[in-house]
C-alpha cells in the first residue's frame, strides 16, 4: 500500500476516506458523481458511476501549483491532465500530492465528460 505525505503520513485509503466526506458533485447524470478533498499538501478525487449500462469517461484539466499526480510523478507543473473511464457500478480515485510539502498548493480545474453504452 502506498503512503501519501501529509501533515502526518496517510495511507491512500485514509486519503480516500477524507474525500468521501466531501460534498458530492454531479456530472450530467445524478447517479454519476465526484467528491474532492483538498488539504494543505494534496487533494483526492473520488468518482462513482451508478448510471446503469453506461461507462463514464471524463477528462480533467488541472491548473496546479506544486502538485503532481500520484502514480504519474513525471506529470507535474502548472498544467496536469488525467482521464478516468468508469463502468456502471464502479468507482475509482485519483490523488494529487504536493511536490514540496513546505510550499503551498493551489488547484483550479475544468473537465469534460461523456457516457458510452457498455
């Protein structure tokens, strides 16, 4: 299990638990949502797709300061991009962590999404 640097060390699962406490935001279907937890040293997106018979495909463009995508540490800088493809009844998460936890982070984002028949 990987660990995320935080004010204290958090496991990836603990970071996800924090995201699950955040406000749900809907895509164009109320059964497809994401939640976003932002802390001083990173953020966690948690995605759920309960749209029957449809796969959710989403592309997130992140304007970031001092963040990198966990699992894709080669992608850091002011512009980050990630995609998720989530079949019906599934969930996933994406974590962005501070490159240098002594510096502040900032995040702005836009996204596009679509649903495809399974």
